[in-house]
C-alpha cells in the first residue's frame, strides 16, 4: 500500500510538471508500476485498466528505442497479469512476441532476464519442463553476467519449482536454499514466496508438520505486505498441510478464506483450486468417519471437475473426479462411480505422487466394490511399487519416512483384504508378504556414504554448544528462553539441510516369506498386523506359516500405554515401599492383560523358542519381557522381517568401546568395572567423553556400551540425543557413521523409544542406529533407575563376554526384575 501511495504521488507530480518525451516516458513507467502494484493488492482487472492507461499515454511518444522499450514493458506486464489469472496461452504468446525485441534493445539485460524468468514459469505450468529449464538457465546466466542478483535468486527459485514438478524433492529443496541465500540480501521481501514453495515440496514428501511450520512463518509476512495472490496460494497450501495433520477445521477455514480472496481478484483458476481443497476436506472427513456420504457432495465434485478441466487444470480436475468416485463407491453407487472414473485422464510426467496414489486407490476400491479382489491387490502392488520409486530419490531418513503417508490407505486396503480372507498357511504367508510391502521401508535401505556439508556440520556444532549452555543456565537459575529459540531454529535448519545433502541409501529388495523362514532357523517369528480394531499375528515356525486372531487392537494399545506409565512411575531407585507395592501391582495386572491379549493365543505355536517380534503402531514401545509368558525368553524386536533379515548377518570381530557420560551417578565406576569384563576395551569417560571422541570410538566398533543421559525427541527423531561433556550427540550424527557399531547398548536412558511415522516407521535414536547399519541395539523403552540399570548391564555384559547372543544375554539380565529393567533387544538378537 505504501508503494501505491508513493506511485500515485509521483504521478500527480508528473501530471503537474512539464511535457515532452522525457516526461511522457516517466509517466508511462510510473503507470506500469502502479498497475502491477494495484493488481497485487487489489484486483487484476484494475491492473489491466492501469496498463491500458499506460498504453494510451504512450501514443504521443515518437518511434525509437525508448518507445520500443516501453511498449515491450507494457506487453510484459500484461502477460504477467494474464499468467497470474491463469490465461497461460495468451501470456505465453505475448512473452514470445517481445523477447526478440528485448534481445535487440535491452542493453543491461534486466528486462530480458525478467521476461525469460516469467516465460519459464508459464512453460512449467504447462508442463513444458525442458523449455522452462532452458529459460531459467538462460535467466540465471544473464543475471549473473549483468549482476542482477535479485533475478538470479528468483530463477533459482524457479528451478526448485521445476524439480518439485518432476518429483525430485531433494533437488527442489536444494534449489530453494540456493535461492534463499541469494535473496536474503538481494530481495528479502521475496523470501516468503520461496518458503511457500518449500512447503509445497515438503507436502509432496508427506512432511506436513514441517510444511506447516514453513507456511506459518510465511503467512504473516504475506499478510503484512498485502501480497494477496501469494497469500491466498499460501493459505491453500496451509490447508493441505492441516488436512494431512488431521486438523479439518483449520483446513476448511483456510480453503474457504483463500477462495474468497481469489474471487475478489478475479482469479477463476485459483478460486476453483481453493474450492477443490475445501471439498477435499469434506470428502476426507466423511471417508474417515465411515458414515454414508450425502448425495450432494459427489455431485459438487463432478461439477467442479468440469470447471477445472475447462480452465486447463488437468491434475486438479482428475483429483476432484477421483474423490467423487470414492464417495460414490462408499454410497454403493458403483456404476456411477465407474462412469466418473472413465473420465479421469491418465497421469502425466508432472502428476504429483499423491494424485497417482489416489488414482490407484480409486481403481482398487472400484475393484473391491465389484468383487475383483485380485485386481484390487494388483493396484495396491503397483501403487506401492510406484511410491517406492519416488522414495528411492529421497535424501534423509525423515523424507524417506514421510513419503509413506501417500500410500497409507492403499496399503491398509490391501492388508485388510488379505487379512479378511486369509485362511491356512497360504493365507498367512500372503499376509506376511503384504505386511513387508507396506511397513518399515526405511530399514531396507543400505546407507550410502554421507557427503560432508560444512554448513550442516556448523549447525550441529552450534546446537551442541547451545544445548550445553541451556543446561548450565538452568542449573544456575538464569533465563533460557532465547537459547531455546535459537536451538529450535538450528534444529529446523539442520533438518532442512539433511534433506538433500546426500541420498540416504540404496534400496534392498523386500524379503520374501520363504527367505524370512529360511533365516529364522530354530527361532519363531511373530509379526503383528491390525486393521480396524482387529489384531492378528502371523507366526512363522520351521518354514510353516500360521495366522492367529488376537484381542482388540484398541485395548492392547491402551493397556500398553498404561503399563508404560506404571514402569515410569516405578523407575526411581528409592521409591517409598507402599507406593512401589501399589505401582508394581498395577503394572503386573496390565502386563497380565497384555499377555492374555497378545501371547496366550500363540502359546501352542511358540513353545520355548527364541522369538523375533515385529510389532505394530504404539506396540513398538511395549516392554515385551514384562509379559509373564515372555519373562526370561530371548526376544528380538524388529521394525520389519526384512529389516531383521538384513541385520541377522554374521558379526564381525568385536572391538569394545565403553563410554561414560556426565551426570549419571556411578557411570564412571560402571564403565571402569566393565573393563574387568573387557580388558582390551577402549575407555571414553570423564572429560574425554566428548561427541567427537565418542563418534570416533563408535566408528567401526563391535560392541559399544554407552552410559549417558539422553532424550527421545518425538517431533524430530533424528535429533534424539545422548548428553556428553561438550553437549549432545545426536542420532543424526550416529546414523551417518561410515562404519556403525555392530552392537550398541544404551544403558541409562529411554532411547529405545520411537516415534511412529506413516507406514509403521518407528524412528528414534535406536532406530537411526539400526537404519544406519547397526545389527543390534539394546535400550530401555521406559525410565529406568540408575541402580537397576547398572545391575542389568553388569549381568548383560557378563553373558555377552562369554559369547552369548544379545537376545539370550538380555533375557537372562531382565528376567531378574522385568518391571524395573524394561530393556529391549532391537534388531537381530
């Protein structure tokens, strides 16, 4: 608004001044700028009227380079406004017409670079990716040569958009960061727009929380600057993030508000996109509720699909029709659903992965509705394979995890179909195969060597220093709010850099049921599966497969959470006797309930054999050894059967590292006592227990015993941490060791906890170690007292030193007092 006020003041000054070519040219330039400014904060119609006025003012100007330049400027701004309201072909024609003129007369390259940049965006919108890339590259070269950093930053921003359209999310995020580094000084007002597109890329990767944070930073800036088009686009993206996070009220409010803004601007295409977002919220809410949808909503979506198609918005039109198909199937109107589905176009090269998965899901649901189970499963298989191709391009563990959200419903449909019809050994075998397709994909990647990034390393180092300073300030009673804000910012920046500094890993094939059975030997695999509120287990023993129906899933999860709370309350070393008795009784009752739900139905199949358990959902954090039927039994808890097979390789020669961190009572004594068990062990304790020394010692070790406080970070599992002398050692760092330790024992904290991500991905400090290549991680899933931990660890290592396997050694160590020794053996036991 301030710019408009100043431009109008300049125009009044010019109108009251002189005449002649110089004055006329000045008026035209002010009118062009005013037209663009009013279009941004008001309506595009007003902008077009302003450009028409500029064209009229231009008439008296004599022929020559100045008139050519101003004519090209008016045409360029008209093309830009046409682009902003979705009239792409008209805009492209104008840009094509003026570029030859600019190549001839634009001496400093500013207008030419700007026009190439704008034309590139239109090519991108029309899915002409190669043409768009040529224009962006040419704009970058021209801007760098003529020193126009603002345009160079915008062009790099455009390359990010291209990479996003092509499905290269790490590449998109890298380009966006390069743009930000340039624009921070060259055009800080543009940064909010880059943040919006970063968020769109994160939504493609399924990282709704991170996308929401980017948008929540950008939205106030866009509101303050009254950039209405970008503000409304950001609100549409924020609505999509809210929908992925399950906040339907916020998603509905934002989509409706954005639509009103677009309508006021006269931008019909974007108004319809906002309308689609609003109707999508309604559709998702109904589909998840299980209620029969009203007839009105599918009809609205079909009509919207027609309008979107007329505007050339092919992917959006397809999405509207696909949601109508899902609702019609849910209503039982299968013929009408099939008729609408027949009108959905084939996906294009730039069709986003979430749209592709929606298409597959509709095909599968139609197949189910018409009794073609095999066809439905074929669609699920094809969709998950396609999603895997998208995942293979991702960088960083959280991008790998996030992508799974787009295949969640497809995988659930397939597992539900197989679970509902599975009988006998062949049905159980098929169910295990589908489980492995749909769960814990992160753990089947063989990590690639990390590419050093000095900026990321600097952020990690500063995070360590800030966290250490926070602890010192708390002890001395000084304020920590500013430091905590700095730490949160550093964590976000480090996460962001980790998304694209290097690809995480090379995918390994999913293990077949026969491969799993062959690797088990005398062990028994119990792989849990749930659908709706039904919980079941696939049991594999001696090459044979069995399916056993268990108790209610919701009851198992609720009881497991209650047991976890009991164990936390029971953890302190010197708990008053009466309180300890009451809590112990409560914990035993809950453990017995879980035993009846999960283990007793399997007793005839388990015998007394060692178990490999693949949990589901929150049951990853269950202290399995506390269940009466499992007390003293060797157990390995794995994120998937495929992950267990990958970890169950022959161990390498075992060098031993003993680490004693600060602030743990008896930690120095504990690790030094273990020297009697491991005389040749490398000892890293006291002032030597720094993050650098510990990482160096862990790299290539056989057994690593770490006694240090730590914290599980559920919001960002890769920044779960182990507290050392110089500050925290993060899971992110441990996961990028070139030669991760074979076996890790986390002795004094609850770092075996995991945050369950879409697709049954359990991530945390221990999970990051397993994903990086460690074979076994022993850790606690609840709080544990210092005395109880030290005694359990002494018992564990006496057995390990004698060559006992980790699962057997831990079973004997926890059997003494499983409620106060809630340790698990994760990975291969």
